[in-house]
């Protein structure tokens, strides 16, 4: 069965500092990997996704993620955090072997200090 | 832009009531999904539908049913609401085909069962 682990429940970062959110997945075939963001009171918005090709993926809002097959990881990064990045972030894995359903991690809540 | 709307942002019901949560998407997507979101657990799939009148159980279907009579509408039904169904409910839709196609989410319905 597929699964996603986000080891950090909460992260606090100062505005302007860098941010890295960890995601580890388990999937028995070629995975599709996604990062979503949920701002307070909002639905989920896609930040970026990976299927194949270049293992460094660029997304919206200045985010990027790197796929590392050997470590079963898909960590999300941003070089300089803005106060508006305070939100909850979800990593998800899916693929054709799972009927294209997604499995989500537990989420990481990011707090931004001024 | 894809728009996924949910009938209510907040809903308060009593134990034993029958509850209907409605979701409508405007992009002619074949696939639709219902998730519940709980702190620390991320999103868990309740039911999904690949197309009209088709439905499949997700990971936590107990206590729920669904209806998909029209392509644009996917309803989640709590036959007899219980307090452990107090949660945030998120609807999503996606274009059929490649698992690389992202899911688009509605704003969510926060349901409280008293």
C-alpha cells in the first residue's frame, strides 16, 4: 500500500529565511508526486508536481522540490520565505498502479515570524 | 479556471440526522473525490467517482454514501450523523486519463455534529 510521511508537524521560520519541508513516500511503482498548500480557510492549491524527467521541479510562489528515488523523498524548498507562506503544506503520492488515487501525508504547518 | 464549489462552508447538525454535502465542478471533469481532513491525519479518501453513476469506496467509507447522478455534481451523504464525523470535508475533481492530472479542490465544509 502507498503511504506518505511528513515528519515535521510544525515548522517556525523567520521571514526571509529559507524553508525546507520533508516528504517521504512508499509506492511500489513509478510515483506521481504532488505538493499542495492550504492557506487558512481555503481549499488546497497545487504548488508543483513530478512525474518524470528533471528531478528538480519548479512550482508556483517560488517553491521547488527535488525527487530523490534512492531516498524515496520529495522535499519542498523555498529560498526566502514571505509572511504569506504561512499555511499548511501537504505532500501526496499517486500513480496508475493505485488507480490514480492520491494518498496524502499528515501535513506540515508553517508559521512565519516577522 | 477550474471551479469546485461546496454547498456550505460551515454546517452544524445533531447526532442521528441525515446530512447531505454537495459538490459541483464546472470543468466537465470525469473524476470526483470526497476527503475528510483531520489534524495530523492529512486528507483521507472517503469515496470517489470515475464518472457519472460510478462510485468506489476509498479508505474510510464507513458511515458514508455518495451519489453521482450528473457529471458536475457529487454528493456525500451521512445517513445518520455521529459525533466522530465532525471534521472538515473536501471535495475535488480531476480530468480523467493520466495520473499526472492534478486534483482541484473546493474550499471545504466544516461539519460539526452535536
